[in-house]
């Protein structure tokens, strides 16, 4: 008998929540300053690191500042599955 991993969160509810969050984030009146400040702080800290990541794993709602800096797009993952092992930095 093969045991299956139970889904404890509804994928449909997660997709709807992410769609609502995306719509709010893209709204012209959205307060994006917190995410922008965090991205700027992160880039400042990475400037001191000698290793330059070639394939970063950006997950979630990533500010455009980071996607432009790394020249990549956020990676879509299944939150209930293990992280991918595709050679990310």
C-alpha cells in the first residue's frame, strides 16, 4: 500500500489568495515602499559578498528591483512540496 502525502491546504484557496495579493500589489495606490526598501537593503548587503549568485532562487512576490538586478524571474514552487534542487545559488 502506497501512502500519499495529504494536502492540508487548498490549492484553489492559495491561488485565489495569491491572485488577490497580486491585484493589490499592482494597484497604483499600493504601498510598495516596504518591499522596495527590503530589496534595496538586500542588494546593499549582497554588494559585500564575494560570491555573485548566477542562479538565485527568488520565491514569492519579489520586487522588480531584485528581478532586474539578477536578470531573472521568480520561481514558481508548490509550497507543500520540497524545494527544487536545480542548482540554484
